[in-house]
């Protein structure tokens, strides 16, 4: 019988320890030099190793939650017009931008978020292969319909890029990365967030991130801006935060409407003013339109309630008064009619230069679509300037290759076939969420279903008015809505789960017997 190994034999050798120490030191020095002496980057190698180790050991939902919170709450160096940022912006740049620019790694076209998402996906696959049950308690699989539409989405994106190459262009790497990141993040969130038991966690993450960004926006406009500009900045953070603010505010309002209890009302009273203040300080007109459209849609899809009938009667009486208010204030500059001026600036291109520029862009894209009505132009190309607008290449060099109206832009580059393949994924989310709302038995599930619909509405309005998937918030929140809507459809019986190889698809009656028990694990999105 062999003797057990001695302490010296079990201990790593001196050479291994020295090599690890040398590698860590070299990585620290390299990070410090690449970051221009930024002390935050000096800690990056140690923090990265600790992060990867923690992600390998912790439940996936914890790792995914931290990742979502960091991505949504950290600023980037271009925020606040690029005039000011905190030292943490370097971490935001690493997560958002490709590592060749943010971390000075040659040839690395992936972002920090891409790398961490792929790592989490690898951890998930490894655990499944080993039969680990760490992430399986209460886990709800995705319905096959989501996977089918996801493949259709990827096919449409690849078609648009292949078409661009065929027309003499090159591979549009950063555009592909932004679009394909949506299905990648869906796979991570699908594996990480188990089902109803994690709905409250996802809601809290969105509200916490929006609250942190709102505090930052208020600080920038009231403390930083007066020192730097003597007034206000054009925007306090970035336009992508409009989606974050709108969804956080929507969750709070929908939770009150569905639950009608003291806790949800108290949460809304605490967080809603802060988030709306952040939305206002960020000074984005489209954000108010996004929030209004989401609330109107929720009002239309919501269940009949006594307060809803009373509100409808009040609205019917108030509509003529509101129209009169708009008509009187249309040409007035008084502060009493400030909301009317915002509304007019969105519609009247003669009053607002930004609106005029967007009208010119929409016209140019529409005329370019007429040149390529069937197949599309392909990613990597630019629309034709039939009418020359202001040159904004100094702040966004590829504005003709990725237009601010990214809905019309996608229709131009992908053509009707590719556009339909890509955009149908969002229609699938709305379809599943609406069915889930009608079949849901708990206010938590109804609030979650409403939020999924609101995510698509808010993101679509944002994509029509700005660069859409160019912003990280768009990609992360759409991927969350995809994962949550699919699981919710299975839980409520709105759509069957993935087909079982051994037993075939579960019968609807069997699903409905199981689903209430699963749904009972959920909590309020805000508790």
C-alpha cells in the first residue's frame, strides 16, 4: 500500500508559484502602462482573476446579476459629452468597447462583456456536462419558438453582412458584434436566471442601476456642469440610459397597478421621483415619448379595474381640454406651455435643428431604399445623401453606415427579407408576453409580462429615434426580455416547453397542473 503524499509533494512547486507571480506582475505593469498610469487598471489583472474564479464557483444567477448591474450602471468615458467622468469609467469602457481600444490588446475585436458572457456560457455548458444541480432548482427551459426566432434573427444578420461583402464591402465587425451580442446574452441569461424565482432579482437590478445612473445624472448637471460650462450639459450620461430609466419607471408603476399594496406603493414613492429626475436631467426628449407609449400600451392590455374605468372617464373628459391647451401653447414661449414646446420640437423640423436633421436623414434612407428595394444594400455600406444635412462625422464617423434611425437603416441594409427575419424576434417576445399576461394567475407574472412588452416598445421607439443596438442598454435589456418572456410563457402555459426526446411534448393539461406550482416561487419585481 502506497503512503500518502507528503505536504511538500502536495504543495505547488516553487517554479509554478514564481511563474504565476511573474505573470501577474507583468500583467499588472502592462495594464498600468496601457492605461496611461490609471491606478484602477493596475488592479485589473488581480480583479479579473478573482472575478473569473468567483464566476466559476458561484451560482450563475449571481454572476449574471453582477454583470448586468455593472454594464447598466457603470458610465463610459464618452458620457456627459466626454467632458467629465469618474475613474470607474475605464471599467465601463472595457465592458462596452472592444478590447483593442479600451484595454490596448492588439487585434481583440470583442468587448469585455463579450468575453465574460462567453466565459459564463462555458461555465454553464461545463456544469451541464458534469450533471451539476447548482443552477437547476426551479429552472424553466426556454420554449422552442424562441430558439427558432433567434436562429432566424442570426440568419438575417448574417445575410445582411454577406450581402454587404458581395457588394464589394468588408466584414462589418463592430455592427455584427452589436447585433449578434443579443442572442449571445440571451443564451447567458436563459442559463443563469432560472424562472419565476428570479423575476424579482431582475427587476431589482434594473431599478438599482437606474437609480445609480439617476444620481450620477443629477450630480453631473448640478455640480459638475456649472464648474465646467457655467450652465448645463447637453446630456448627463448617454442616450442608452433613456431605455434604462423608462423601464425602471415602468416596473414601479406596473407593480403598483397590478399588486395594489402598500409595499409596492412605498417603493414607487421612493424610487420613481429619483428615476424620473434622472430622466429629466439627461435631457432626452425621446425618452418621454418612450415612457408614455409603454404606459399607454400597458393601460390597454391591463385587466379591467374600477380605477381604470374611472381614469378612462376622466381621460375622455380631459382630451378636449388637452387639445385646447396644445393649440393655445403651440406658439407661446411661456413656461406654462413647456410640455407643448417639447411636443412641438419633436414634430416641427422648422423649430428644432435636431428634428430637421433627422427628417433629412429619414428622407435619404427612404430614397436609398428605393435604389435597393428587394435585396437591400448590405452591412458595411452607407446610405446616399440625396439631400445633404449637417456633417456629424466628428462625433459619429459612421453615421451614414449606422443611421440614427436604425429601424429604417436596418431595412435598407438587410432588405425586406433580412429585416423581417431580424425584427420578427421582437414580435415573438410581444406575442408570448401578451399570451402569458392573459393566462397568468399572479400579479408578479402579470407585471413581468407587461415589462417584457414595454421593453420591446421602448427599445423600438428608441431604435427609430436613435442608433438602437449601438447602445449597450438596448442589447442587454432586449436579451433579458427574450429570456424572461420565454420562461414566463412556459410557466403560465402560454406556450409549451422544449420537446422532450423521450416523452415528446407535454400535453397542455399537464403543463397547467405544473405551472401554478412553479409560478408560486415568484416574488414581486420590487420587494
